[in-house]
C-alpha cells in the first residue's frame, strides 16, 4: 500500500487520540494526495479491508479492542491558499494552523475558535465551535471523497448541519477540503480575544489531564456541566475515568482509563441526570466501534 502514501504498521492508537485510549491498528496510512486517497479507498473496498478516518482524535472514544483494518489520517493533505477573500484549505491542516494562517492574511473570522484541538476536517464533521462561533458559519463549500472513492463538491446549502452536528457524522464520506469565506478585521483585537479565551480555557478546563473536550451537548438553554455538577457527580470515578472536578462536562483519563470505563461513566451520568431532572443528555463525543469484518 506504499503507493498511496506513508504506511505505518501495528500502530498503538493511544498516541493518536486525546483520551490516550485504544488498542492496536494493523495499519495507519497517510495518503499524500487527494488522488492517492481516492485510489486507496477503491483498493480497500476491492480487498474488503475495513477503514476508519481519524483527525486529531480529540472528539472520539476509541474502542479498547485492536483494529484489523486501516486508520486513514489526512495529515499530508494540509494545503492552504487564498483567492481574493476565499480561503481553500485541505482538511488535514490543524485547526490552530489554519487560524494562524488566516490571521497572517488579515482574516479574523475564525479567531475565536483558537484553542479547539484537532484537524480542520474533524472540526467540519462536528461543526465545532465556541464563544458563539461555529465552523459552518463561514463555510462556502466542502469537497469530499465518497465511500466508493469518487470526488464531489457540495455547497453549504446542500449540507445538513446544526449545533455540533453535520450529516457527515452519519456517512462514510471523507472530507478533503473546504472553501471558507474570509472576513478581514482588526488583528490586534482578534489576538487579544484569543489570549483571553485561552486563559479562560486554562482556568476552566482540565487541560492537565487527557480528555476529549465536552462529553455532552448542552441541552437547549441549559448547561450539561451544570446539570452534572448539580447531580453530585463531580469527581465520580469508574476504573481510570473520572468526572473532572474542574468542569463536570469533562471526563478525564485519570489513571490508565480504558474505553469501557469512559463509556460506563457516560451511562451512569446519563442515568443520574435523567433521574434527577428528566433530561436525556446527548453525546457530543463520538463512540467508535470497529468494523473488523469490512462490512
Ligand atoms: C481540551 C479540548 C477542548 C475542546 N474544545 C472544544 C470546543 O471548544 N468546541 C468544540 O466544538 N470542540 C471542542 N473539542 C472537541 C474537539 O477538539 C473538536 O470536536 C475537534 O473539531 C475534533 O477534531 P479532530 O480532528 O480531533 O476529530 P476526530 O476526533 O479525529 O474525529 C471526529 C470525527 O470526525 C471524523 N473525521 C475526522 N476527520 C475527518 C475527515 N477529514 N473526513 C471525514 N470524517 C472525519 C472522525 O471519523 C470522527 O468521526 C475540544 C477537545 C479537547 C480535547
């Protein structure tokens, strides 16, 4: 498979997700072009090899078991260009790098997203956002390779998206690049906002532990963290996973947590919050299950 890009074998997935959990993947491939990705998908389909695309692994709960297939990572698809006021970025670029490049070109519109870890592609899939700004606000179009290896471009108006949701969460499409509307503005003000937001993150989030950001979406007009805290669950621990004392909507890998510890903790939180408040918390993080048979 070397013709498709960089191939690693028997990869410990703990190093590829921010919870630091997971088993061994038989292969991890980083395609070196969009064409190579398309050919790789056709090859994997022909050979009935299962695959899963991973960005920065900062929004996923990977399984404890090993994966007999191929992890696809788009780190080498990381180009960035500007045409007039439109930015065209490949999905493997880290979100922080994209924002820095935009700022260098005078575009301030994604500045408040600084601090969200992971790739641009992962941010698109979950419509990542914070401080009132979401990735989809300024998307013009998205290009993808579908599960059969075909290239397509979709206009924003043809894509279903919502708060921390896009239709890409339910498909096997691989996002390869997107066009963003660039908005120019006061760079020094944007940099000052970034500084304040980063300080806020350090003060309110358990960044000293492995975690994958907010576990649950906020229910309409409510805060998931507040509900979990009020239910008395701060510090609640199962195995190596613990509800953060700093922010109750964060689960931390406190001590060699397994995926099953995190999932048991999620189930326990959902049950208690439902019992206390009658509210069904919805997961923001993505529970991954391997398809070891390539079906
Ligand atoms: C400390 C911390 C703070 C965070 N703060 C925020 C925040 O403020 N706001 C917020 O929204 N999120 C936040 N997150 C969550 C997370 O960083 C974001 O959801 C991020 O956008 C995920 O990107 P990723 O590349 O890590 O995606 P991954 O976790 O690797 O993947 C997420 C999903 O997208 C899929 N995927 C990834 N790339 C592609 C692609 N190119 N094509 C198709 N599918 C793809 C994966 O298969 C998976 O289903 C935080 C996480 C941490 C650890």
